[in-house]
C-alpha cells in the first residue's frame, strides 16, 4: 500500500525509509517483484543503488524520520469483522518510537475515530500532545491498481489533521503524491470520506448485479440498457454487473462502518443487503454455470470448468475474489476440476494462494467438457 506514496516522495527528492515486518516483502520490493504500473516499475528501478530508498525490518530507525506514514492492510476476518491487528501493531510501534517534532500520518482505511484511538490517545499517554509536541493527520490512500489513467499523482488526496498545524504539515508532505490536496476539518471526516467512497461503489455494484438479473428475466441486454442510461448527462454513473467484487477495498471497507453501528442505533439496511449480495454473487455465478450445463444435457458433477479471469480485474495479479470464489463454489458442487487462468494479468508474484497453487496447465477441452466464462 505504501509503495506508490514512497515513489512519489522519492521522485520529489526525499529520502525514504521503508519499514516492514516481512523480510520477504522487502526482498520482493528490491527485486521489483511487486504489483505496479510500468512507469512505477521504472521509477522503482531508478532507486536502486542511490541510497535514497532504504528498506529494513528494524523499526528502531523510526525516531530519525521527520515524518512517519503508516500504510498497513486493514482486512476483515472470515466472519466479516474488521481485523485491526496489523494496524494496531503498526500504530503501537510508531507511538513507542515517536519523538517531539515528528509528523505522523495514518493512511490505512478504517472506521471513523481510528486516528484518535490508535495514535492520539497513546501519544498523549506518553506525554506527547498533538499540535504541541507532535503533528498527527489522516490521509487515506487512493489507488486504482492496474489503471494507468488514474495514478496517485493525478488523483486528489484528502487530508484531515488533528489541528491546523498538523493539517498544513501533512498537506505539504503529501502534495507531491497527488494532483492536489483537499483539506477537511478533522481526521474523522477524512476517515468517513474514504469509507463513503468505497461504500458507494459496493452498493452500486450490488445494484448493477441485481438489475442485470432482472434484465435476464425480462429480456433486455444489461450492457445495452446501461449504455442507454449513460447517455443522460447528469445524475447517472455507469456500474456494470459481474461475478462479485474483489481486491482489498470494496469487499472489506464497508464492514468497518457496519461494525461501528450499535444495536438500537442508526441502521444501514441497504449497505448490509448489498454486502450480503456481493458475498453470495460468486456462488450464484457458479449456480448459473451449472444451470447452463444442465440445459446442455451435461452435469457439473465431474465436469471441467475453466474460469477466465481469476484476478479480480485486468492488469493485476490479485486473485482475492470473485473468480476464486466462483471456482471454489464449482468444486463444492462436484466439478472434477475448476481451473483458473489469468489471460490479461501478470503472473502471481510471491507464493500463490492455496486455491491456485500447484494447478497443472489444463488439457484442451474435449467434446464432453464445458467452459463457463465468468463475466467481468
């Protein structure tokens, strides 16, 4: 998550210290074995042997930094609860080593109030007061993996400081990593804005899937309907149906809001229903494949199913949902083998997940085989 920001700062002439708990991850970065756009790969290669980009697992170097940017994953558990273990550990490490005059910027997506809970309160317990001893802000990352049309440098960035000094310092630091900085009154506004962005997408993806199924029942082709609706120059944004939602944002971030809504407090039934529908979508796609096989006089039991597009979007090697989930659902339904292919994505870097590890190249489909192409 932090690598594109690091590259932007390096390009502006800063010296960057990258700290990670995983030596393997650092080795991948040194080798260029990471998901980046071609231009970003070139920029990373240019940092080799310059001494400007230092990588280490030693957090003891943090006190020597003028600014510390926290960029760690904030996933969800198997039961769809926020998993803050990595974020809590990273913030605790930063707080433990914070020094007067330092700027600390949190960028990981989380619930509103995270910055105060994980940074401000522990810093104060150490005797470091924001706006007096240290500067603290929240500035969520905005990255569209694999999309060269929307790079971090061409995308606005939100900054919410814990006070005017923190806001100005964070905006000054991050100005080289974005097209411009949009300052908001406080960290909570920035935290909620990031959730709002991805909740908007999640709900509309679920709605597009729902309307596509209505089209399948009523007759019109969903894509033609969407393209017709998109001729309206105001009040409409195109979302297309697919096999679900993938990556590290849309399937996870909305739960960071849902988890914070207390029983008897404000409810979010639309969001809850949308996330439930997105979870179930890959299995529905697998069920549709089974129905098509049955309509052709075949059975899913013993069939070989080829899922084209194991990565959740073109140009990335991230195979977290929904193609992988559809393959699992097909296997649970009894298919002999559910093979995945990434025709437009780079090879998976690092150790592939268990559901694609060790799969042999498929033999050509025979007369008795059927292939189902997961829609994108």
